[in-house]
């Protein structure tokens, strides 16, 4: 289906033509006609499938430029994502000179934002959840807006913003409010919150499974002799020549160390994590999209949801503990109709994570880095670990208990230590079981939503 077949205003059609956007993606074909009909929606689809236009185009299409008031609000979990959406909206401004948008985020002076809104109200506000809520509370954002969008809503809930979102919906009292929620993943807790916020809103989900993406090939890379992760990464980089590659690290300390090592080996690399200043992150993001870097080392939270141009390769420098973050990582490539490649650098102790992803239909292609530095296909024998492994935080807690109690030798101290360690391990096992239950409920919820959609 082509965009010119939709009932969009001519200036929007002209903007899409200038962006070389002609054909709708699968999720856009399902969602946009409903949204153009003034219907509230929950859209769940893989990262890079074109969800942003699912709400931007209907929102732009229903703007009344004769009304000097805020008509739509787009809420996002991070400043980077808010900037990204505001930048996307700016691409439409040359084709409609009356279009006004305003970015409202936490590091800006709220008094200046209030003054700017009152002096010349924008039609669309784009901002982070806390700042948007502050502006709604003080009536700077009118309570009778037409459209409220929650983008990356799964991340909003996972980061603990559910109370703020709930308060936002209680304050916005327009009877004709169009509600829109966008998510790359759906889980049980999120589904419960969405029902509370949006009621019986239509759910559109085109994916058979959140774990499958035919556009991406998955490789597990390991090397001969010792499992030296950095040496394996070096060998991999010598064998590939990506246009743009993101290397994900599990923590900011690992990211910092990896970035410095790559710099020392003359790799054209940038670094992105949440401890960098706003100005640093903004400049890095701008330089990356100008093509000044071939590699980016990033943590999961920093790069979540960011649309970085031309990413054709993603490398996981170790797998994250939560499988869903692996899906968010690989979602940086293979976007829309492009193909992508995902490499995971093997390390001892992640066999259970690899096998867990395999059971979710991730198909691994095993690549062995031999002594000559060449990559050859060779299966790696993995051993299933039935018990959940203890993470670094849990191990650190156990070591702290042993270290603290061993200095105070008293009758029964060993029994006390064992009891404390047992309590920590038991809590970890309960978390593991709870996660498994939620995963089963997630599948059940998605199937139920899809069944209702077919009806």
C-alpha cells in the first residue's frame, strides 16, 4: 500500500515524498487507517518497523491551525528519544509553515518553557514524562488536548514512571481524547497498566513472536584457546567492515574499558552511556548520524529506542541477563526493510542464556576464529544449566556477608552465614520463577489480544 492512497493532507504527502517515503510497512498498513479514523490504539511491533509514523501522521493530519492551543502531547522515557521525535517532526515544518512544536525536557529551565508556551502555543508538545506532567499540573498544557501519545511505553513502565503516567491520564479530562501507546515489546505488567490507562483500546500486533525477526542473522563468535573476549572482538572486527556498528556492553564500566581499548587500537569509535553529560550525548549522536564514526560502544539504556542511521551490524560484548534486552539491541539494525547482522562475543558462563534464546527460536550461526584469524563455521558444544546462575550483584552480596561475619568469630557464626546466604539465594530463585510466570502470561496475553483483533 502506498502513502498517496491514504487520506492525508497534501502538505503531509509532500513531506513524505521529500523524505522518499512511499510504501507503508506492515504495521503502518494495519494501524494508520484506524488512527486516521480518530480511534485510540495500542501498537506493538518490532523495533525499526515504522511505529513512529503510525501516530505522527494521524496527529499531524488532525491539527487545526486556526486554533492557537496545544492539541497533541507525545511522551517519551528519555531526553534522547524526545529529541529524536522532535527532530522527526521538524522535517515536516518546511511543508507547513504554521506547524509549531516544542521540546520540553528536564535539563531545560521550566520557566522559559512556560513563557514560550504562553507566548506562542505550539500545536504539539514533545517531552519526557516528568516535565510534561509538571506542565499539565500547572495548567501550562491545557487539560483538553486532543491526542496523548505514550511512545516506548514498555520502557516508561519498566523505568518506574507508571505513577506519573497514571496521574497524567487523571488530569487530562478531554472526553474526545485520542490515546495512543507504542511498544516494541509487551509483557504482563505492561498489559495490565495499559488496560488501566487506555481501557478497551484496540491492540494491533503484527508479529507472531516478539523473539523473531527474519531481517536479522544471529552469529555466536568464539576463538581458539582461551576465551579472551577482547581478542575475539579484535579478530571479528578484522573480518568485517560495517557501515555503522554498535557494540553493546552490559555495564558502563565495561563500556568505558572497551572504548579505551578500541581507541588504543586505532578504531574509529564513539562512546555513549547515561553518565555522559547531556551536551556530550547530544554531540555524539549528531556526529554519529553525520557518519563521522564507524563504531559506537554503548550500554543498553543509552541506546534504547534511538534511531541511528545506517546501522548494519550489532555486536553484543556478552549477553544481557534479561533476554528482552538482547531483542532491543538487535533492533538497532534490520530496520524497516533493511537486513542486519548480529554478533555475540562468547564468554564462559553464558551458555544458559544462549540456550534460553534458542528456545525462543533465535537461530544461532556459530563462527570460530582460528589461529590464522579467519572466521569459519564450527558448532560450539553448549551445556544446559538448569539452575539460574547468580548474577554479579548477588555474588557481591554473598561475599560481603562472608567478609563481614568472618571478622566476628562467635558461637554459631557459620550457621548464621549459611542462613543469610540461603535467604539471598532463595530470593533470587523466587525472582527467576516469577520471571518465568510473567513470560508465560505474556504469551497468553498476546494471543488473547490477537484473537480479539481477528474478531
